[in-house]
């Protein structure tokens, strides 16, 4: 069937879509002729019978490979329009422009065959619903995918073959550049760049920590080089100096190129599904044994390959290890000397550290293994104090270090001098760089036409900035030279040698920090295995010291006997629980002291001590009662006197005389009075006229005061309590003689 026979009025009533795509952005920029040919397909659509307004160009996928899935918005939109029956024909320069992936290609063909959409390329017009045309389109799709595979295999094979010889030119880290010969890698010609990198490796050899090296760079005020553009054929890119970052220092210390090794294939691209269900590509870093190419001693480096491997092991050990995993972790500031070195003698796990004491400075070691239940509470099978153990290990370490003590002291002094010299040399290079920048700015300023003030003013500002940078760099260099430690004199070396005879004095010096002591221990010790035996009559800890090199030594350290637990008496706690319902902490402390009770340590009670004991046992504090007391509520003497409108001293006297009932929670506690209607009825404003006061009633009855009170208490005499008048108190009804006869 001819092309014209395949095109029907139904096809012409729908749109003609020109699909334009280039695989990469570089092809878009360079292969302009191919892009122009694809846009010219608009004329062919017109020749096939489509009007100009029905022709549409889809070029949203320019720069995207046809082998990717789910990332070509233009192609996905085209497929959707085909499924909706809106496209009459799809035109492309060749079918590989539409898709190089058979899953996407056949999906388009299936929809085009069902919806009656034509496909056209430079070879002809095809109807996917026809068997022969579908067969040809299927073969073209297979050839497009296989061609991409063959092309990719050739390219990757050539790349890997060249990388295996160490000649594949790829981007290099700052400080290294490609030479003219095949596979030649050289140092950067700028001494300031190579100087700061050499200083980093030298400082790491002393500190052993990436973070410590980064902090040293910042403390010394050194700048860090960044290479903005890397050229693969000799000429290095421009260097920009910035503040050093931890990431930059870590990358430098872990990059194998700085150790003189050529590597290829340190990462691998993996495909995965994203959160939105689309296919994504991520890059995974591979371990060293899975690198495709590794050629040690390929070019000069800032350090050797063996030193690089030791540095990687040291950096890896600085990371805090997981439970039951090897590694000591980075040296930290705590006083526990065996942090990261101590292991459990029962299960082999690394021992964790906690601190106790008033200042939280006394170290303790415990095992993080599963806790045993003892009396319903978790109990660690290893929990031992660290002071005696640390002292014994330090003594063994100093004894082992004694033969090399003198040389170690001199090496320490030399390392201090070398550290300052490395920083000083770098500052001198920075001064030279600043002077060069100022000279270059001056030449640019003098070369410009003086009448062109727009350019001259900008160059003048740049020159002034460069001169200021020179002044700052020279001032910093002068300050560093002044602060540089002087070279040791023969007398000072003799003093250091004499000091080396007594390492204990250096070990215990205030200037020697806990971090320094732990760093020294790690130079010789590999592990300290601790087995504590506290159940024996003579508690002790058995230590197995594993030294670097394979030597093993054993120590036995006596431990403190467990101290009896200090505990407050149960009856005191129960009493505080009852008192806290009614009284605040200060009143409770007074009651406990009046009963001659003391704390667990034999001290008297105060409000704070009573409150701490109450809080420890979870006893709620006293809540004051509302202002208006309820009927029958217990009140203290002051509150009850206020409600009864009498003086507290009067109320206390009536309590002592027994006319009013009172309650005490415990002996020595304040009296509490239950305010009832009966009690209120006992008080009256004025007594009857014939009723007498207590002493007058005694005279009238010719008995003593105590006898009158006893008769009142027994109910033989009627009495009321008055709260007004000149004489407040008891008023007694004295019977007449006739009444007494009956």
C-alpha cells in the first residue's frame, strides 16, 4: 500500500506531531544540523496533506536520552494524546528518536495500532495496525535498542581498557594536574596549594583525627584552595582560596589519588523506584576491594600507599562503633582512660562509660549486654568503678614506656616546632600570592585607557583590595613569626632529658589533659579485658592488657568493698506520708525534730531535707485548704480561733483544760480541732446573770478550782464558754442551797 493510500481523511482530521529529540545537551549544542533536519519535518507533514495549523512540534525532550524511562515529559504527553485519539500521524527523523527502549516503543505501537495513528520516518509511512508495517517497526525498535547497546559496550570497553592502563583522563582533586604524557599526573605548580595539602597530611599524622586537623587549620588561620575548572591537558584551572571545611579535609585525607594511586570505578550507578513510583538512578560508593581499577604508586603523592591504608583504618576507628563491633572510637574529653579500649571479660562487648560523684568526674565501666532481672529490677553483669583500674593501667603503661621516654620527649618538642614551621611556611606562600595578585591588579589598572573611567574605577578598586590583602597577610605573617617557639637550646634539651626520667610527673602534670593521656595509651595498647569479681570476700578485677605487637600482660586490681545502702526508717517515711496530708515541709521537719528523728546520715531535718525525702518516695505535697472551711473540717489552732472569734491562746487553754476536743496526727504535731455545730453552740456571747466565773464558782461551792472543773467535765455542773466581755472564759451555773437539797 502506498503512503497516500494509508493516509485517510480520518488521519487528516487529527493533528500531525513532529517529535524532536537529541540524546545529550552537548549534541544539542554541537549537532545543530541534525536538529534542523528534525524541525524540517514540518514541511514533509505539509506535503503529506496536513494543514499548517494542524502540525505541532514536540521538542521538550531535547538533551534527554531515549533509553531513560519516565523522565521524558514530551514523549509521555505524546503517548497520552495518541491514546485519546488526537494524533493522526507521528513524524520523526528515525524511530530511534521516539524511543530506544522496547518497553516504551511497543507501548506506543500498541496504542497507535488501536487508535489508528500513523508513524513516519525518513524511510516511509507505517500503519502499526498492519502486520507488515508492525513487523518493520518492531525490527526497527529492536535495531535501535541493540545499536545503543553495542555503542555503549564499545565506549565502556574502551574506557575501561584505557583506565586499566592508568591513562584515562578524568577529573583530579585540587593539588594534582594531568601532565603531557599518557597517564602522567603531576603536582600543582602553585606551591601554596601543595603546601597546605602537605601540612594537612603532616598534621593528621600527629593528631590522628580529621576534625582535629580541620580545627588546626582554622586555628592557624590557613586558607583552603578550590579549583574552579579542571583542564585535562596540562593547564590547571584557576585557584580560589576559601575557609577550610571539614568535608574538604576529610575528602583530602581519604582520596587515594593523594597517595599516588590511580583508581577507577569507586562508585556504581544503581536504579531504584522513587517515592513517586518513577525510576531513579542513585550512586553508591563501593568498598576498596570492589574498585574496578587500583594502581598504587602510579604517580607522586603527598603520602605513601601504606600510610594511606593506615590513615583509613585510623579514620574508621575514630567513628563510634556499634555494640559488639570492633573499633575504639575517637578520643574524647572524659577522664575515663580506657574509653574505647575496655572490653567485658564475660561477653567480650565494648564497655560503656558513665560518670558519678558530685562533679560527675569519677569514671565507671559497665557492659551494654542484656540486663539480668534481680528483685524485679535490671542488673548489669558488669559494672565496676574505674579509678583503681585506670591507675593500674597507667602505671603499667608508664613502666612499658620508660625505655623510650627520653626520645619521646624530644620528638614531642620537635613535632611542636614542625607544626609551627608548616603553618609559617604556608603563611609565607600566602603573602607571596597576595603580592602577585596586587602586582597583577596594578598592571591591569595601568594598562587601561585613563579616559575610560568606568573601567578604570573598577580596576582601581580591585587594586586597592589586593593591596589591603597584602597588608593583612604580612601582618599575620609577622604575628606568627613572633609567636613561633624558639629552637631548643642544649640546656633546654638537657632539661627535657632530665624530665624524661620521671614520666609520672609529666603524666600527672596539670597541662596534660585526659585527652592527651588517652591518646598516649592508644599508641601501645590494643585492648584491656576486664573481669570483675565482687561476690568474693576479697573483691578484685582481673585485667588482661593486649599490647600492640601481640604481647599480653595480666594485672589484678583490688576493688572497694560494697558499702551498705543508706535508707530512711520505714516508720519515718510512713509518718511523713501521713503528715504531708496536713502540713507543709517546714512543719513536718519541726515535728520530726521534736520526736528526735534524724535523716539516714544522722542529720536533723530541715524543710529541704524533708521535701527531698518526700519527693524521692513520691509523696504529694500539702495543698492548703480553701478559705471557707467545710463543716466538720479539721483546722489548726489559729484557723479555728479565727472561725470561733477568740484568741488562739484562749483556745489552747480550753484544749489543755479539756473543754474542747482536739486531735494530733503524732505526738509533737500541732493540735487540730474539728469545727462542728456542737462546738459552735458551746460558745456564747453573754452568759446568764446568775452564772459565775470559775474562781467565783469555787468560792460559792467552797471547793477548789480543779474540783469545779472535774464536776463540769462529769456533767454535774452546767457551764458555757463566753467569748465577749471583760473576762472571757468559763461561766458555771451554781445551784442554790434549796436546789442542792433536792
